[in-house]
């Protein structure tokens, strides 16, 4: 006869197991009985006392150890997990506003989820070591931070809040989940409500908040200059050049030494122009055209010779390397080089002799490359065109030097066609631009599309970048390839492609990724199909995220998106440090110099890739801020929109014509109770069955604009 189970004993054993499980799945954390009670959802004093006695009993049994006063830790959990196949992995923390995080690793595959109580004082962008928990069936990989290998940043931008005995810095970034505690003695003159930059000085293990001190006062929130500087400071870009750097720049003469000009190939008598945006401040590339008979053309792609001015081991070179890139915020450019170089001596302004490093090609009418030459040159640009002027010439066939521009356009289109034929993917995104008043306030938002004039320049720049990489990278007979900086783009992860295919299938589109060429053709066809539709922005964004990210390295793996086996960045040394390195290396190799140290160069590539990512994020943040600022006085107004995303919190809507995106919160949809149908990218009313799906056209009313957070709330207009 089987005895009936004792329900009280069974319940008690389950309770003990629940307590022990919290310690076991957090093997590197210490807890007291109050923290365990909180995680179990217990608040009454009797149950908390029971938890306390269970913890003491588990410690007496040897299941827990006393790690510090009042706190306990699992004893054997590390060994237990190791035996079950868990391991350690290093990566970068991607912090979310609610405190949870994901570990981004170099290993292809899914990211690792880290709960808020397992981040162990790690912050966004930190390089950390994570202990992986045993993977549960059907669940995402999960882990706990056990070591912060390297802090991503120690400076935080935010607004000061003061009380009688202490102050807090409330961070601007939603990626920073905690405020900074600042003793009054560390305010350095900061006043309540001011935007400041603070430095993290320490973060005691037992403290929920890091300690800090104010290092710079930026000013009053809402002021355009303060807000733009705050964005730069958030990504730790310097706000000015050092005096030593500025003095070095001032020493350069505006006159080109006759000896220097004599040692260069002279293009001053050849048709040469620049084509740039109308508001461009620096011009680092020019194009020359010479008709040489037999249907052949000599095309010169002339790039500012920054390496002539910026020598290694100088203050200018060090600060350029530290910055890595110029930053293009909505209302200003933060140059990589001092203005005397970037906007004057290096800039290929019209009607001035300028020093260049050039790639020169003999091309036939079919855009076949017959001959190539690389070297130092001197040019004299006859005209500065902007994109709109060139576009009008292309469309009408009339205008100044129309004959030459139409030849360049014709050849560019043939280069482009050949590139697409070989599998280049045509990622085209609309760029959000602003018209600002003298105070930096946005008056108008418009979208800039890539037209033939833009593509003309792009195709010749791609040609120069590709051919320079081939020239250096292809091994000569009986010799190893020379060390070089490549711009590479890896093939996409198959799992991500599979997910993307399933996603667009639900929207009625197809992608064939059976091979590289089929994928490129499918992507290009998809981008044509979605043009102008509600889902265009989201599909393009997800497509880009599906692909790997381009970066700089000495290990050439080719550029997947462009379908180039060799590719580098040669064409923008005024604004990209890797291009300056490429110029220096190319010159050394043209002179017969030996290959440089690979390890040192790879470290510079890593730094350049990181600074590029920071600049992109800063630029994106400035656009979001200006979009929110533009909508401030439009609260209550109605706009046409397209549903650009859905989540369990609400519907994201993008306003047509401005790409200002806001959320319609589900709690504000009063006609029904809506739930998320994640698989089909829609929300559905539970009673009436009304659907709001990705890409649907809707009308919205602006409900609220939160400028500090750069967020907008909308209401649907029925």
C-alpha cells in the first residue's frame, strides 16, 4: 500500500528548492534573506522570517556559504554548471533602458540574455566575461557577468539634481540604467538643472549607484549648442583641438613649394571638377576627364594629399587618430583635422592649386579599365558643382561643361551596371536633412535621395577604392601580399538570413539565398518592390541588420555587399583616419618599401572601426533630437503616417515626408483590448478583431513630445 504524500512536507520542500534555485542560477552573486524574499515575491514578515531560517539551514547543510555579513552564496553551483556543459564567453554589453542586457559576441549566432540582477555593475559597451547558464529547451541563452574586462567609458552626460546633502546626475542616455551619486564636494560649481559631464570615480560592490564627480559644465538643457555638445560628450568625442595641435596647423604655408610641385604629375591643365552637397565645407575628392581618342578616356580620381601635411608622431596626427573620423551632426561638422587643414589647405577648392594623391585610369566606352596609375599629383579644380546642378545637367543635357559631365555619367552608369551584374547589393536609404534658422532651430525636414549625380561620384570613388586595394593586395610573383588596411564586409549569418526570409514572406515578398548572386538579385528586387510603401523603412533596416557590419582590418576577406574581392578606403583622408593610413602605405609600397608591422596596424584598424560606430550613433542621436525639436510646436496636429513597427507596448508610426517616428501606446487605443501578434507583425483587437499591421497607412495626432528623451507619443485618428 502506497502512503499518501504529506502536502505540507511537499510544499515546504518546494519552498526550499525555490530559495536554493535563486542561488544556483546566480552562482557569483551574494544575497541576504530580504533580497531572496523580494525575488520570490514575498513581502509579509512571517514568510520573510521563514526564508531567513531556510537560508541559515542551507548554510548549515553546506549548500550555501557566508560570503559577507548577512549575505550568502551558492557553494557548488560553479562546478555543477560546468559539468552540465556551461562555459564562459567574452563580449560586449548591449544595455537596455529597463536594465536588462544582451551580450554581443564575435561568435556567429544568437546574443546572450543577461537579466538586470545579473549585470554585476556592467554598463553599455563594456567588454565583459559572462558565465553561461545551462540552456533550457526553447529558451534563449542566458548568463551572468562575472568580470568587467574593460570599461567602454567612464564619462556620463546628464542633468544635475541636488538635495540638501548630496546630488545625482540623471543620465541623458537611456542605455545608462542608473543615476550617478555625486557628493556635494564634487560638483565643481554645477547647479541644479544644468547639463554636465561627470566622471565615474568608483562603484563599491554593495552600492546600487556609481559615485562620480563633475568635470565639465555644458549649460542649460534645451539650448542647441549645449544639446549638440552633450551628444558629442556622450560618445566621448573631444569638443575642441588642443593648443599644440592648432599651433602645428598654423605653421603650414598656403604656398606650395616649387620643388614639391615639380616632383608631382601635373593635372592643372586638365578638366577637373568637384561635386559635393551644397552645404559642404571640405572637398576631399575631385574628378578629371581627358578625351584621348579611340573612344578612350583618362579619368583621374584626385584625393586630397593629407599625408603631406599630417606626418606620423605629430600632435595633429595623434588627435586625428584619437578621433578616428569627422562627425556630421545635424547643425555642424566636428572635423577630424583642424579647420586650417580640413577646410583650407587640404580642401580641393576651385581656382586654387592643390596637392593630391591620385588614381588615374584609362577607360574605354564600355567602362573597361585598360591602364592604371597611382601617385602624387598637383591639380587645379576649375569648378565646384553641387549635386543639384549636376543632376539638372544630366536630366536636361544642358549647362556648363555638359559634354564632360554627360561622359562621366555615362561611364559611371556602366561601372554601376557591371557591379550589380557581379552581385553588388543596392542598399539605398533616404537621408533625413534639415533647414535650420540661425539659432539651430529646425524649420523644415526633407528627405535626400540618391540621384544620378550622387551615384556618379560614388561609382568613381568605389572604382578607386577597389583598384587601390587590388594593386596592393594581390600577391606579386614569388612574394607574399603586403600588409594593408582593407574595408571588409563578411557574409551574413545563415540563421539571420532564414529569419529575414520568414519575416518578409509574411509581408508577401521572397528572397532566394541559395547562393551569393541569387541573394544579391533578390535583395535588389525587394528594394525596388518596397519603394514608397509603409514597410520600406523597417524592411530596409532589418535587411541591413541581417547583413554583417563592415569594418577595417588587415585580414582581407573581401566586401560581400559590394561583391568586391578587394576593397579599401582611399578617398576621404580629410574625414577618415584609415584613408590617411592607406595613403601612407600606398606611397611606401610605390617606392618599393617593405611591408609594415601587421599587429600594430590591426590595432589601429580596431580603433578606427570603433570610432566609426561611435560617430554613426552620435549622428543618429542628433537627427532624433532635431526631429523631436521640430515636432515640439506641433502637439495636437494631425499627420499622415505609416506603421513602421509593432511591439507589446504599442504601434510605431513614421510620419510621411519627415520620418519622425513616435509610438501609439496600446493603452491609448480605447475602442478595444489589443494584443501583439508578433509572428505576423501586427496588433489585433480581442473583441472586434481590428488589425494594425506593419506598413498600414494611418492618421495620427501628436500627443506629447519628450525632447530630453528624443521620443514622441501619438494618438490614432479614426
